[in-house]
C-alpha cells in the first residue's frame, strides 16, 4: 500500500500564529501543514509572512479552514478565505454549514467553487455539529452541484458518530476525495443526541491513532492509496501535556507514524 502523506491539522494548536503553524509542522517533519484563517485578523502582511515561512521551510499546505456557511446571504469573508488559500498555494478549503436550508448550502458552496475556478478544491465536511450531518447529506449536495472542483471531507470522528459505514466510504466517488482527517477516540464516546457533547468531544476528546476504538484502519483501507491524511487530534490532554508547540507537533507526528508503520510498514 502506498504511504499516505501526513499533514498537521491546524486545530491541534489553536493558540499558534499562522507562521507558527508552518514552522512547527515543518520542524516536526510533517509532509504538509494546515492553516487556520481568521479573516478579521488576517492582513496582506499575514499572507506575506506565511508565504515567506512556507518558502523557507519548503512545507506545502494541505488545507485552509474554516469556511462556515450560515443562514442568510453569502459572507464575503468566505471568498476571502478561498483567495487566501490560493495565494498560499493550499490544495483544499474546508467548509462546514450550519444553514438548515440544504438548497442554500448547495448554492453558497457552488458559488465558492465557481469563485475558485479550479485553483483550489472546496471540500464539504459533514458532522453532527453541523446541519450537514451525514455522509449521505453531503454527498447529495455535491451531486447536485456536479462540479469536479467540489470535494467531500471525511473526518473519522464525525463519520463514526454520525453512523457512517465503510460501505458509505467506498461509495464516494474518488474524484471527490482530496484528503481525509484522521484521529481516534473512545467508544461509545459522545452521545449523538447531545450536540454540546459532540462538539466538546471534537474539540477536546480525541486521542492518538490506535489508542481509541474508532475503525480508523478500516476507514484508511477504504480510501484511495496515497490519499493525504490530516491528523486531527484535537485534544485538551495533548495541549496540556505538550504546551510547547514544537514538542506537541513532534509528539503528534511520532504517534501517528508509529500507528501507520505498525499497520502497513509505512515510515
């Protein structure tokens, strides 16, 4: 099996600056970085400093996040996040939706895809913390849009808690898959009927690969060989145990690589 390139998801260090996200991922040895974009505080100077850090380290960006679609008219900041992602050479934009109108979500997502003009993939992530709760709902929206530049992002935790199956994953068109997000977690974990518990688990309760009971091995096997994997181990324990950002990045890479090597002889 081809080795899956590994990215450091930006959520593992929410206190980091954009440049620190690049430097820590590169220092630890990740194949890709991830970037959190807060439009209110992001300036042209931020873009220049991040581009310098990317050039200095040679680190490519797997994604920028997060475009959060909400009820009402389209948010101009969403196009700005897409533009920033393209300026930084990122491969993907992560989108979620809390708009209960599926048609409105579809139209707003389609507009972002059109805006990107194929310069970056626009990925819809599903989960019980959003209004696009399942892989089936996300797939229906993407089928209606029908664009090759649209993507489906599968997060192992959200896929599990929303009742997803390996058959669901295998049914996803390969052209929709630009990357996935992998983590582990205890079972049964958060109550799917408790939105607050689901959100808190997603932010604070994930564990290293192989240290929980999610079917992450089966999930990875159901995905295309070589698909990039963003390690989305958002964890209060990880943050508190490794307050130093570089040490945290190194620990994340070590546990992730060890699990992958134990399964498929990857390095």
